């Protein structure tokens, strides 16, 4: 099953959209975050474009209007490291995950994914890779 994730500003404006595949109808918030970060990193690593347009700012990159520009040209991004940073940021209120407009409280919260499920990520602080 595929779900669409929206990145939203605090005012509700949609800044970015990404579609991810989930393995079953019942997933956890942690599963959604991992699938989202992994999909973004894999898409970048497969093409190695000039800019990374993902949710988590990679280590050794600078933010530009077009996304994050890595200091080493065509460097691959470590998906595991990006996932760790994202999960840590969620637990420390670096961003909210809204499922059907309800704030998720924990990584282990289970979600029933349907065709009408909406998932939004709302970033509160800049997330920089460690």
C-alpha cells in the first residue's frame, strides 16, 4: 500500500510531498518515519543530484533554496544515520507527525492505513545530521 506524506509549515502550508510504500495496513509511527527517510535517501543515492530535498538535513551540507547541498559533490548519504537522527528528533519534539490530523504521541503508536489516511510531518526545529 502507498501513502502520501505532506511536509507542512506551522501554518498548514504544504511544503513538500512524498509517497512511500508500507508493508501492511497496520504500521507504527516509527515504521512511517523509517520508510520515509529511507525512501528519500535511496532516491538521492540512486541519482546523486546536486541537491538533497529530504526531511533531515545531511551531515556536511548547507541549506539552499533548492534543498541541501552536500559539501562533497556526489557523496552518498547514510540512510541508517539519517533514520537515527529522525527518530531521535521525533522523541525530542523536533517535529510532529499528524495522522488524520491527530498528533502522534509515540513511535510505537499503531496506525491503520487506508486509502484516505493522511500523514503530515511538521518540522519545529532545523534537523541537522550528526
